[in-house]
């Protein structure tokens, strides 16, 4: 009995061993080395080239001048003398306030002035007569002093009456509410028959000068320091007056026809964002730009004659956000390079450091390689080469 059990156990052991051996042989066949050799990648060889560098910053348009029209005197609006949304000139009549009360005050002030002048004339003649009489001892010295004082008081009353006339004249003139600046006027907040008060909080209307137009953009304080250094070194393109040229992109992405100029930078850094406001002055003869419009400004930083540009597909970032690229060295082995990148130009990006002329960066096959692995190199076709060939054949 024991002999039979031993025989069965031995047979089972041989059977399991055979199965394991067959499985190992099958696994060895599947895990065999690839027959194609090192992986093939496509590379682009970098070369220096001349590029025009610029910097895009978002901004909002602001009117060059804004004037809120308010009454200087109280009264009833008799008539409005403009059409809403039209251009007005400085000094143009906008509203007429009922002048009756102010005309009466002006006439009263003029009458008071005439009365003061008549009194002054009488006091003057009396003072002159007393000067002669006091020499002959016909009047006392005290009487002569009092007549001189009365004359001077009459002169003071004339001055006060003239000031009252001027004040009344000003108030009468204020019944004509005129435009303080030239520009486009908005909607009217009052109509004929409305009662307005002097220095009221609500404006009657608002005038905005739209040509030229301000564009306020935000830039980090770090970039502002670099901008000042570029202006000082001459790298930033400036005009004859020393102002940097700025081109404008509208909300739909189209280019604005009139370039602007960088006017100044604010003197305060916003604590929450670490940014500084830059103000650009742009012509607006056709009123394309309107207040509050979102635009993008492109600050022309200058020409770099020997810039290194790498395709964006070749540049990636690690978990810390550091830019990097895979490069094939002279021994056809992959190397990892850490980069400092600059401005993006089309489908390429300016490399500030980390790559140099002659480096071969991998643009295709990145998923098949890692640093230290030998590769087979194929030169990538330049972007747009296929499209350029068709027109040449047609010609």
C-alpha cells in the first residue's frame, strides 16, 4: 500500500516538473531581445538665428480725459443743447438753467455799485473842500480827519460793490452749462424742467476724450526691473523721444492699426499681486478703441541676432515646473538638459540657457527613450516643408 502511494507521488512530481519546464521555455521565447536594435528617434539640430523679441501683456483701455458735467448754480433746466453720443467741443453750450433770478441779482449788484460810486464822489469832493478850509482854520482838524475817513469808506464800498457785481456776473454765466473739454458726450441724466442744485453729486452728463486713448497694463515688478535695464542698455526699441514702441492686439485677435508708446510706469507695486501698472498712449482717430475694452499689448524688446530656438514639442517640464529637453550627444546617447526658456515665437520657444548651436534635440520618439540609452537618429523634416513644396510644383 505504501509502495503504491510512493509511486503515485513520484509520478505527480515528474508531471509538475514537466509542466513548469514547458512554461519556462515558453516564457523565454516571449521575453527574447528585440530584433530591431536601438530605438529610432527624430531630432532637430539647433542653429542660431536672428529674431525680433517682444512681450505681450494684457490691459484695459481708459479714456484720455474724463469730465463729469455738474451745475455750478441751482435752478430749473430750460433746454438741452446737445445730442447724446455725439462729439462736443470745449466751451460748447450743453444745458441752459433758468437765469431770471441770477439776472435780477446781477442788476441789483450793478445798481448798488452805481450808488456806491455816487456816494464816493460826494465824499471825495467834501474831503477836498475840507483840506482847504482846515488850512484857513475854518474847520477843525477833527472834522477834516472824519471827512477823509468817510471818503476812504466810500472807496471801500465801491470795491465791495464791484466784487458783488463780479460774483453776480459769474453766477449768471453759470446758467449756461458748457463743456469743459472736447470729446464724446454720453447720455443725459436730466431733462428739461428738472431741478438741479449747485455742486450736486449726480453728474448731468459725462464727456470722454477718446483720441488718444490710454491702455493700462500690468507687469510683474521683476519684469519691470529687466525692462528698465533693457532701456538703459539700448536693447529695447525706442523712438526719437526715447519712448518704447508698443503694438496693440484687439479682443478678436486682430492687430490694431496704430502703434502706441509706453508713457510711464506707476510708482507703487500692488502688494497682493506683485505687479506694476504701465500706461500706454495709443492714437484712436477712428474711435476703434472704447473705454473698458480688453486688449493685449506687445512691447517690442529688440532684435537678438544669435537666438537659439527649440521646437515646443521638444520641451517638457518636470514635477517642479523646470523646463527640460532630451538631447542626442555625439555618441548617439540620450542626455537630459535642464533649460531656462524665454519668449514663445510661433511653435518654437527661445532658449536662454541649457542648449546651444549644434545640439540635436529629440522631437519624436520621446516615449521610447530615457537618458543614457543609445538611439538611432533620424533628422526631422522642417515644419511646413510639405506645404511649401506644392506651390513650387504648381509654378
